[in-house]
C-alpha cells in the first residue's frame, strides 16, 4: 500500500471485474435483499428492470471485495520489493452512492478507482484524507454504479 505522499489526484486503477450470474444474484438476494426481482427471472422481467437484476448491495459488495483484494496485492508486491508497506486507517464513510443502470444476469462489471482529492488531516497528525470515486462499468461501456469513498492514509515517517 502506498503512503499519502505517493498518491496523486487523478490516479486511476482498474481493480477487477465480476460477472453477475443468475445463481449468484439469487444467492445474494436470498440472504441479503430478498426482493422478487432479485429472486425470480419472471418477476425481474415484469419489473422496471426488464430482467433478473442484481441487488445494488451485491454490486457494492463485489466492489468492496475487489478493493480489498487489490489493496492486499499491492501490499504483497511492495513487501516483495522490500518496501515499507503503509497500513491505511479506517474509512470515515462514503457518499453519493448511485445505482445508475440495472445490472442483469449475465452482465460483467469492470470496477475502477480514481483519486479525486486529498488533504492532510487537521485533527489526526500523521494522517491524510483521501477521496476516491469508485465506478462499475458494464460490458457495453455504460457506468452502472458509483460512489465516493473516503479513507485515512498514513503520511510517511517523519512527515
């Protein structure tokens, strides 16, 4: 993981993709969002979505998993090079969560993260605050999901 000083506004990173199968949509929905259009193809076709639709929370959960997997991969790579690995703090939250277009069974969503702002923390010496826009784009190039995340990022030692 990178330190605050190593991160630039505008940096973009592709973090992975996921195909939402009918089985995965139904399994997630049955456990976490049991609405009819997430559980049954015919109900999905009759809905405003026009097909079996993934829960927005499923779409967001996949994004979170890919963000964590990417973070862990970056940390492993840095450690293998003998670099100090920055241990990020918690997220104080997110905003502007948008489910822009439905994600239907068979859609593949590619996720990306782009740094939109950064500043040092006034209340927590040694830390910066980073904001990044996370987006999901379907196989047709349409943005289907977006949110603005905030994270505490450590400054390098001595900063």
